[in-house]
C-alpha cells in the first residue's frame, strides 16, 4: 500500500474510533494508594483482521499490593508500529479501571498490547495482552470455519448458533487447541479436512469436505487453524509483530 493510502486508512480508523469512543474516564489528581499490579478485566485474545479495530474494547484495572483497586492511576499503552489506541493514555476511574479501543496493525500475526503504570519508587508496572490479526487467507479460513466447522468444534452455543459439540461421541477439538492440533503435520491437517476423520484413523463424525471446499479453501482453513493455535503452532519462531 502506498504511504498516502496508509495515512488515509489510519485517519479513517481514528475517525471511526472517535465515533465509538468509550465513556470519558473520571479525572483524578493522583492515586490515593500506590499501584502494584495491572490486571486484565476483559478484551484479551481477540481475533481480528489486519488494520481493523478489535470487536470489543480492552478493560484493565490497577490494583495496590493488597489487591484493592487504585483510582487516579496514570496508565499508558503501546504495541507494534501501526497499532492505534483510542485513547493512548489516561487515568483510572473510581473502580481502578480504564477502557480503551485498539486497531491492530497491517501485519498478520500476534500483537502484544502493553499497559503500563508507575509503582513505588518510579518502578514501571506492565500488563501484556495478546491479540491476533489475520491475513487475507487466514480470514478466508475463519469465514469457512464459521460456515462449516464452528457448530461442532466450538462447545459454546450462541443466539445465532446452537453447538453440536456435546452430541458427538468423539471429542471435537477447538481450533485454538494448539496442544493437540500442533502435533499434526500440515499434510495430515489438510488430509483430515479433505477426506474426513477416517483418513487418519479417527472418527467418521468428522466428515470429508473435499467436495465442498476448493483446494484453496482447504488451505485457507488450515492456515486459520495454524494462526489461532494456543500455544502458537511454531513457538520457536517470532510470533509477535515487531515494535
């Protein structure tokens, strides 16, 4: 993408954030107690696409050494180049919490969102939250997963989809189950998608999709499974977008 187009895209995201900005945080003169930790309230481990805002805002809380919320603590945020925060810093409210929105950068991969505050004697206190940005092929795989796979591989039911997970005799692993799926080779992963469970001596409850999906669709689904694996599929490689 040309620099001018990147600038326009960034401005568009910032304008989008401005329209969806979380409620203004209460302003305090300073923390009544000394921050000792930052904890995640919600928003970690979301999956988005490159250059787009996360669906849900991130919420963090600053606590003191006794675990009580610290109001009026200054917090700031940073990550890899291209990540946009709205806002990028602020003051915790009376509940010790702060809410902010994030748009991930233009590189596919895992991003660490770092929240920082200042503790005793000026010591920096950090919280790191992982978020995932999918590339084009991986996002195609996510769409195919939502269409064909999620009903059995996701045990949670939603208003739009009733899970079939508990009705299966064999365990259908979540696609994020890296502890299990990372052990499969790329060839085996694509084979079980294409030919079903019996191709690898597993349950016939896993049907074949070779006549439903194109070869590129199977590759995209496999790429999505590799992307969302937790722990990461290739822990020995750099899995985080660089700062």
